[in-house]
C-alpha cells in the first residue's frame, strides 16, 4: 500500500469513528474533522464514500458482531417495506376516493407501484443509511406525507428538489433506522426509471415483492 493510500485509509477510519461518536453531523463534516485532526500531511484525495462504508462495516462487525449487523440490515429493509406498503395503500385509497369525486382526478387508474432505488435496493445500509423511493402519482405530496405520519413514521417534510427533469416534490423523514427520501413523480413525466434523477447514471430499483424476496439474502441469519 502506498503512503498516500495508507493516509487516505487512516482518514477514512477516523471519519467513521467521528460520525459514530456523534462528533459530526454528516459524512462530509466527519471527513473535514478527521483531516483537521490528523497530524499527518494528507496529499491524497478525500476518502470515497465506498471506502468509508467498508470501514463502517468492519467497525460494526468487530464491535457488535456479524449477526448484529445482519439483523440491523434486516430491520432496515422491513422499515422500507412498511413505507412502501403505506404509500401503496395511499394510492389505492385515492383511486377509490377519486372514483367518488372526492379528490382531483389523478388520471387513469393502474398506477405504478412505489419502488426503492439505489443502494437500498441492494440492502447497503452502512455508514449513512438512507432509502430513496419514487412514487408515481398526481396526489398532492402533503396527502402522501400525512399518510406516512398517520402510519406512525413521525414528522415528515415536503420540499422541492432539483433534478435533470426539473423540480420535483420530495417527502423526507427520519425513520428508526434510516433517512427516507420519497420523490413524487408526476404521471405524465417522462422519467427513465433505470437512471438516477440528478446525474442520469444507471440505478438499480426494487419494488415490494423484489425487496421482500431479497431480504433473506441481505439479512441472512445463518439458517
């Protein structure tokens, strides 16, 4: 291992420790803190998120054990599945109300089911656990947010995010084990589900059934 690579590795480890100890509020802030506190001149690049996640996994397994980490991943996946269920129920309820004329028309029935995107679809919840979800709906975002609050997910916030497709509504809240970011996609928006919303890079996704089938793989208890 080169000297610069070794220093980057050390900075990554110190960043994870700072984050776990609550000495930094974000990954970037933890890296900045580790760089400031390091007495070794750091000439290399900032450590990547992938390197930090590898250290976070190693630290958790060494301190809490491999089984504990797998159980945490399983519980996080279950929380994501619960959120997908609430969103799906909200869409179905709206379709029923729409048929009675109680709400503005959302267009044709037969909505696309909400799905998880990115690292969460692969069960990767180390370092900064987050779940990104897309829901295709004409429902006002506050109705979806209220459904989540009513289901016991606590306080939600509706905000606007900039994407390569323009401004989109996003519902955010902190779950028990991960931060959730739910993008509301207008039904007529031509958004490629195979790419991310900001950079257009390829992205993996998983709906409820796929995520449920993958759970034993991610949270294998050794059965």
